[in-house]
């Protein structure tokens, strides 16, 4: 059994080394526990103090997250130097600097989304609760984290979008202001009086409660369509998607009723069919 002696000696030396390092492990765990307490308490105090000011909630979350990250970074470095006394903070920082290129390449997307998230949180126009649209994706901003943004669509689906996607592409903030302009197209028959039709449409819009009357209501003749003269009708209403649907419903209903009351025709498309050869009509006797 002599061949087992080297293994026994190795196991014994590992066990002795582990026993010697146990106190250091205990101190390191205590350090991490104190770090956790400090991170929780200080970030909570920071969030409460910032919440009393006019700073946006997304920025409060950002500053709280950054403070936690710094505290955990310092606490982690202290715990490592306690377990391995030969590793000084200077050596650890040097090692982190040498490995930063490899880490940066390995976690490129994560870092990209991290910094994009910080810049998005600092960017004032997009707030929690806003409805936004970006490259065909739209919804209400529910939460902006360091890595991704949570959008709640109008059908209640949740969409998680990487922050770098929102930062690189144009973003339309639909609810940046309380009011937004909407438009529809209304067609009247060629035989109708254009000025009269325009006047009727304008008057019908003035009686709609969801249409902002302090903003201009615009009706413009826009083109000769195949079977109608088309008008562009513009108005201002609540900027949310629900506000758009409500105002559009009432506008279409009011214009239709007003034109019907004045016997102004809203035509449907006409089609004329031509045939190369004359068509023969056959009479069937009873």
C-alpha cells in the first residue's frame, strides 16, 4: 500500500491548509455580510432622499444600482484579500486591468446594454409610463433596468427590449406631451360642393368633447381619388393609444352623421367593366 502514501500526504496537507484558512474564510464571509448590509441600507437611504426631490424614478433606481455595484465591488476585493493575503488590492486591480480586454470581448453585449441603459435613464424624454414606438415595436414603458427595457403592449403582452436596440434606433415617444395630433381621410362625391362639405366637416368637429378645441381643427382638400374628392381632417386629442381610438371613433361617427344630414354623398369605389366582344343577352321563355 506504499503507493497510497503520497495521496494520503497530499490529502493531509490539503486538509491542514483548509483548516488554517477557515478563520480567514469566516472573516471574509462576515465582510461580505457587512457589505450586503451596507449596500442595502445606503442604497435605501439614497433612494428615499432622492425620491423627495424632482428626480425621475428611473434615475433614482439608476443611482441606487450604481451605489450597490460600487459597495459590492469594494467588499468583494476586501474579501479576496482577506482569504489570500498575498493578493493586495493593487495586484488585483492590475490583474483586472490585464483581463479587461478579454472580459470586454466576452461580455460585449452585456456591457453595451449596460452603458446604453445608463444613457437611456439619463435621457429625459423617455419616462416610466410613456408609450413609445421603435422599429415596429410599441408599448408602455413599465421598467428600465440596466440591461433591458420592459414594454407593456396594448394587448397586455410584455416585451423585453435590449437597451442598445433602443439607444441605436430612433424612438418615437408618443406621450411626450398630453396632446397629439391625429388625422383621417374623408371622401365626398365629385358632384358635391367642396366648400360646403369642408364647412360641414369643420362644424361637426366642434361638437366633439374629446377633440381639443383650443388647438386648430384642419380640413384640407388633398386629392382627386378614383371616385371621390378626398379631404385630410386633422385634430388634437389625448396622446395615449386609448385616447387616439376614442377620439377617432367619435370623429368618424360625427362626420358621417353630419354629411348624411346634409345629403352629401360619401361614395364607395365605382368600377366600369369593359369586354373585348359584345355580350349577347339571351331571353329564356317561361
